[in-house]
C-alpha cells in the first residue's frame, strides 16, 4: 500500500513548500519597502512662483498743449529692448492706446530685435541713424498718434535721472532735443552717470531687481492722447 494513501493534498501545489512560501513573502515585503522608500526619497518638487516684472521708471507730460520736442522721459534698467519694452507698454497702452511700433537710433542699443512680444500683442521695432536722436525713443500707437520720449541712460544716478525726468515732462521747459537736454544737465551738474556710489537697494534695482515701491497705472479718463497725469515708477 502506498505510504501516501489517505493523506489529503488539498491546499498544496506542485513544487511548493513552507520554506518557499516564506521566501516569497519576504521578497514581497522587501518590494513594498522599496516602493515606500522611493516615495520618500523623491518627493514632488514645488512649482516656482513667478517673479513680478519691475514697474517702468517713467515721467509723462500731463494733458494740455505741449511745448518742446519731448512727451516725457523713460529710465530703463538696461539696454535690452526685449526685457525693457513690455514693462513700458504695460503703462502706455492704457493711456495712449496700444503701442504697435517703436523706433530707436542704434547707437546706444547693442541688439535691436525686429519684434518684441508684449502683453497681448507684438510691437514692431525699427531703427534710423540720422533721423532719430540717439537718446530718444519714438513710439507709434495705431490710429492714435506718435510720442517721443527721452531715454535716460540706465547707469545714470538717481539725482540726474530725477532732474531729467522733471525737465522732459515740464510743459514750460526749454524746447531741447533729447541729446541737448542730457548735455545741458551734464554741463550744469557734472557727470551724468552715477551721481554717488549706489547703495545695496539701488544696486539691486539697476541689476533688474524688484522695485520696493509699486506704482499703480491710472485708468484712462479722457480721449486717447497724452497722459492724464505724471507717472513715475522708481
């Protein structure tokens, strides 16, 4: 008689044994630990917060009959039109209508792109050597008009920049070109660039850091044309 006769085989499988079952259970437990450790060692990285663009440093003539050759002054933080122009149009579009074209003299702009993407549209860029003052920015708004801004060199000291902004946005100021206005300030007050060594806050500002003071853009209250008030973003 077979020695295995009468022994039930229910629950057994070919090739299985208690030792093998323990080995499989240990391997499964190890795999679960690996999955848990992986989830702990490689967490989902947080999304970086967007950095706000500094407000444009700008002074514009108020409403009224304009005297002189300029409509105001702009003090960019660099000579990079791709990075500087969007902040400028953010201020001017609600006041003057959508800016569609600008023109500069290439003397002080190392790179002049054909177009610059701004908020919601594209601004076309042109350059002219003899026709445009090297220190001036010409802006055109489709169907609205043309404006001329003094471009204050980015490295200019704060005191000189404030004087030039006031002179360019003064209705009773002298009818000077942009370059003549800068030359007159240099002749009267000395070197234009960097009146004094920059403190850490100003140095951060010149390198493109966020401004400590935010400037609200007033809504357009009248027909398109000149700005309704002086705006300075520092």
